[in-house]
């Protein structure tokens, strides 16, 4: 039943030799890997206006030059990451670039930042998508967290079904969103050009604003730069592209940059001309759509597609997080389980971990995206800076043909990324201070895991040491009564022709101990029985004391102690809860005794 349900939800297992069929073409890759960046036009412009509004609505004209600055930064990052794609065609992005060129710790800073960022990608995107839905249907506001968690579960299950299947489903909403946004921007520009939008709605460009400062403008620019999250995802996911991977990834990256630039400038411009001011109950995109076409059918299409793209933007995290986790796992900085492919050939452990972490974040922050976006953005610009600095060092060290131009491109990307990262730290310190705590903790955890794997490897590696001689075996059989289960276990122990078999019985009553000894002598006179009276009704404690005593004696004689545990297996799974699991408890306790071998002899019930 469990297997049937899993196949129904996730699908039939795929053969390993069909992995090549799970690669993405450019059209699907653009949808699945660019959804995070494209979706940020739904909240990036709003973040600029939120900062400017603290001064005055007159300051909204500054959103235009700030938007241009964001697009310039976008262009620098696009061309910089294009260099990364061709230099590191096997993927890995900022983590691999930083590790190979700036050292292990720099790589771990980049990798740790991106792991957290992809978790935040899912939490922010889904929460923002939920906000878009509740903007159109205000009665749903109290259910924000529930709706967001539901979307995360759906996305997790969809990605467990495989990369190509999720891409096939998600491509349509992404391209529909782009088309709808272009139509909305076109309608808005037409309204402005034909004079249907009163000029007094927007402050004139260049109008002096009392109280404006460089600090406010830098803060607004940093907030708007949150629209650039997800730009690096394509460089991480090159292994997901069909051959030639780097060439297809590069074209996809350029297409994403062009679309994002057009949509971002368009939304910021319309917000300026319509005089849109952010409010808690309705998003900026919702207000633009209502101002452009009214609350008609197209308005709800805009809100619906915006909600879809914001929710589906989380899929960028689902595409990039597992691949980054694989690279960290191969370097033994995180558990090896992240390298395991699931039934549908995806890295299912990474997908499940990402979904669980995102749900926890949504619940902790009560689905409030404004609290997560600054932390989300600063976690991106740290890897941005390290990746570009790593590429600078690579070109300077290797000096390939045309390296000067490549060095210049990455230098521009590194400088701008560093400046934006510093802006976040200076202007949004109250929101981003957790970075200074969790990032060192993550790096420390990486090193501890690496140290553990190194220690395990040293201990498991074959060497020329001789193994200790075993002169014989002593079997200890814990028994709970005279039953077929015990009889089956003793029969197996006798078949191995061991030196000594000792049955051990714990009695909670002294009369019971005497009675059991008499029955045992009549039933198994050739097997020594040791009984122990336990006045506090403990089973494992007396057994462990006895085992330790026997083990101490066997060390002197060179004998090996083996505990043989009788266990009956019920026919049906739910029957297990009807019986105490003393055999499992004994086994779990003995696992920590390094000098004792544990065996379980199962007896299967048929009714």
C-alpha cells in the first residue's frame, strides 16, 4: 500500500540509464531557472517605493534613476556569470569558483550563503505569491500561512516527480506571466502616452525633496536590488541542461536578463506615472493593474499570473539547492545522503530538506515577506561578490587569450556586488544582522562534518594491522519466556556449534524466578540459564550488567561475546503497536557496546 501511494504521488521509478532524458532544453530551463528572478518584479519595485515613502511621496521620482541603476547592476552580473558558465561548465557556481580560486573558507561562505538563500527563495516567493492572492481576495488574509505551506508541499511533491516533468508543468504559467506583464506595461504606457493618466499623479522628475539623503537613496537601491536574486541559479544548474550545456545555459542567462530588465523598468515606470504608493493590503502590481484596466477580468488574470509566478519562483530553489548540496556533499562538507538520486532521478533528499526548511521559516515569520527579503538579498550578494573576485583571480593567474576583457567584466561585477552588499549591511543592519550569526555557525558545521568524514575514512581504510584472534564464541540469549520464538533462536544458536550458550531471564518477582528456573531445567537442561531479580522492573539494565561481566571474563580468554536476540514479527504492520518492543530497545542499547556482536533471529507470525 505504501509503495502504491508513493507511485501515485511521485510516479513510477525511472531507470538510471534514462538520466539523459531528464535534461532541460532552453525553453524549459528559462522557465524553471528564471522564475525566481522574473518574479522579483512583483516585489522589487515595491521595495524601492517603501523606502522612498519614508521621506515623502514626492521622492517617488527617484525610483526611475534607481531602477536604471538596478538594471546596470543586472547587466554586470549577467555578463559576469556568463564567464562563470564557460569557465566552470560542470556547474557549482559561486561555491566552486570561490573554493578553487579564493580558498576553502571563501567557498564555504559562498556555498553556505546560497544554501540559506535558496531556502529563503522558497519561503519569500511562496509568501509573496500568497500576498498576491489575498490582495485580490482580502477575506483570505487570516489564512496566509496555511496557504503558503500548502503551496510548498505541492511544489515539493512536483519536484520529487522529476526535473523534466516539473519543467513541463511550470513552463506555461511562467511564460503566461511574462506575456501578461508585457500586455499590462503596454496598456499602461498607452494610457500615459494618450494623456489618460493625469500628470499631477506623479511628481515631476527633478523636484527637490526635503529630507532626502544619500543614505535613503542607497537604502532604496539596495532594496530594489533584491530583484536580482536568482541570477546565479543558471550557473549552478548547468548539469541540468541538454548538450551543449554551457552554450545553452549562456543563452538562457542572456534571455533571462533581457526579460527581467524590460519588466523591471516597465513596472517601476508605471508605478511612478500612476503615483502608486505601497500599502499593506494591496501590492503595487495590483494597484497598477487596477489603475490601468480596472477590476475586470484582465485584472484578475494579472493577479492570478502574478501569484503563480511568485509561487513558482520557489522552483528555482528546488532546481539549484539540490545541485549545490551535491557539490558540498562530494567535498564531504554536508551529509552524503544529498548525493543519492531518488526514484525519479532527482536528488530527493535535497528537495525534501529544502521544503521542510522553507515551511519552518514561513511558520516562524508568519508568512511576512518584508521581514525575509533583506536577509534573502544579502545572502545573494555575498556569493555574487566572491564569485566575481574568484574569477578575477582565475584570469589573473591563468592569463588565457582575451583575459583582459574577461578580467574587466568580472572586476566590474565584483565591485558593484561588493558595494551593494555593503549597502545592505549599512542600511538594513537591523534586518540582516542574523547573517553574522548563522553564517559562522554554518561554516563551523561544515568543518565539523568534514572532520568526521576524515576520521571515519582513516578508521575504515585497510592497513596491514593483524586482527585479534578469536578463540571461540559465547552466545547470550535474552529470553522472556518458554515460547516458539526462544526455541527457534536456541535451535539456530546450536546449529552454529558455539562454545557456550547462556540464556538470560529477568524476573520481576522472586517466586517467578524460581518457577521459571524449574521449567527451564526440564525444557532445556543443556542450556545454562541465568536469572536476575529486578525489583525496579528494568530489563535492559540487568542485561547490560551481565553482558559486561561476561565480556570482561572473555577478554582474558580471547572469546567473542555475541548477544542473540529472539524477536517475533507480526503479520501486519499495525500489530506492532500491540506489543512492547523490548527486543528493539535491547538492540538499540547494545549498539553502543563496541566489543559485543548483535544478532537478531526473527520468528514470523502467520496470523
